[in-house]
C-alpha cells in the first residue's frame, strides 16, 4: 500500500474524464461520489501520471458536489497522510478512498470514492440567481370554491406568488408562469416538469395544488344572538419543488391555514382586488406565500446554478445562463451529461459524466451566454440539451 501514499499539492488537467455516481441531489444525507480520472504517462513517469489523474478526480468531484472543503482529511485507510489540497466550497468531505487503478498503453485510470456531507448553513444564496417556472394551481375540490366564487384563485395565486418572490428574494426568481392548470399530483404529469423547465429556460419547476378552500359558518338559533357568527376559511396547499434538469423532487411541503372570512356566502369575491388581499384571509394567504418563498430559497441555496446547452458552433457553445442569473464574462463553468442507472438492488442513481476541464464565459447576455474551452481543452461530443453548471 506504501506505493499509493503520495501528496496532492497542485492541480493538473490533462485528458481527464470524470464519472460521478451519486445519490439523488434532493437527498439530505451524505452522498458517495465515485470518480474516475485519467492522465497520460509522459516520459515514462507513471507516478506523476497517477498523481495527475487522482488530483483531477478529487478536485472536480468536490467542486461539482458542492463540498465546502479547505483540506482533504486524513483517510481512515491510510491512502493519504497529508492535508495539502486546499479547496473552498460548501460541504465536508469526511473520507476519500482509492478504489482502483488501471494501466493502459500510455495512460492510467484511477478510481476514487469520496463521502460528502452537505452543510447548507455555509451556502451563499446571493451569488447567483436561480430561476423557477410554474403553472396555474388546480383546486382539488372545485365545489369549495363556490362560496365566494373563488375559481380564479387558481391562476391569481401563481401571479401573487411571483410578486412575493420579487419582494422577498434576491436569490430566486419566479420567471415564468405557464398559462394552464397542471394536475401535478399525477406522477405522469410531474414527470413532464423538465419539459416545462427546458421550454422556459428555468432551472426549477414549482408545482402546487390547492387542497382545501372549505368555509366554516356557525349555525345558531335565532334565540342565541349572543354567540359569535364569524365565518372561517381554510387554505391548504401542497407544494413540490422539482429540479428541472433531472426531475428530482428537492422539496415537498404542505401548507395549511385558517383565517377569518369576511365575505357573504353569495358574494362574488374579486381575488385580484386590494379588498380581498387586505382582508384577514388575504393577509394570511400572503404570509403563507412568503413562507413558500423562504422555503424555496433555502432549498436551492446549496444547489449549483445549472442550465442547458442551447447550441454548439465549433469551439464555442451557447448556454441558457446569462446576466439575469448572475453570470458574467470570465466565469468558469462545467459541462456535463446525466443518465439514470440502477444498482443490483433496484436503487436509482444519477450518473454525471463531466467533460474534461472547464469552459469560460466570453459573452454574457440577458438569459444566455457564449462559452469556450479554458486552458486549451478541446470541446468534443457536446450536444444541445447537455448541462452546464456554475459552482
């Protein structure tokens, strides 16, 4: 084992190919990343080639996973004995293991595995702007909307939520509202969320269903005039935040409230009017929408800013991230592909195939940017709808 003890002190990028096997991004527990790095043997120096391949795999894996690492900790199996790789990110790597090394004619492949624990409280939510899309929210029990004629709340609520994101979040924008009602409680419909994200050039899809609009009106005898006859109305809302890149559910939560209902049973309440939103019930709704904004912002704070490849033209690539997302000229990004795989026990994993090296932004527009290879790396096999990420 002594021949695999070596220091990692510098960063090299030559002919690296990185494959990451990880648990779904929405899982809060630690995730194992398995990474493969490759490097050419130059002048017969196999030790240096092995070092280069391992360094690239470790560095890219930690940066891509969002690890908040200042040094690689001493490994329990004695693979590394020094803390010499200095990286700043947002999580903690507790263990790195050398799994395998395979020698070919003129290059070496090294496989490593890292155990990464996310630390969400260290994430900076304001570096880049995440974008959402949504649609109108169906009312699960339509008959409940008859009291007050609240049928239009289905679409007005989405517009009101967009306003709350504008007022209360600098890090997340509800950028697009699809003009239709989607029944997101149907798994087949939920599976179409990445399509909406791609069409709207957004990173996440916020789905919702209004589950309760019931009203409680006390029934009193005419003799019991002293009893309170105030009406109360419920509001139930099931929300899911979906990763528009891979369809994974990052957050699922039920919101419930009860508030005074100031309107007559036969009134036609205008849910766009100030009188409604200034009422007890409307004010409580606004507070709930603000809670949704905070919850979504927290859920995406440690997620990488991610977009898609729009067009490939020679050595330049156009991507769906731009100035509106906080991207500027000179930023360095990752390009990668994903696919779903299953192990022998039927458990699903997302495999990330990351292109070697990084790309640099050379032109930034409102919601797109043009990138080209950094450090002379040749861009090959990149296709539209591949992914791009900023860490």
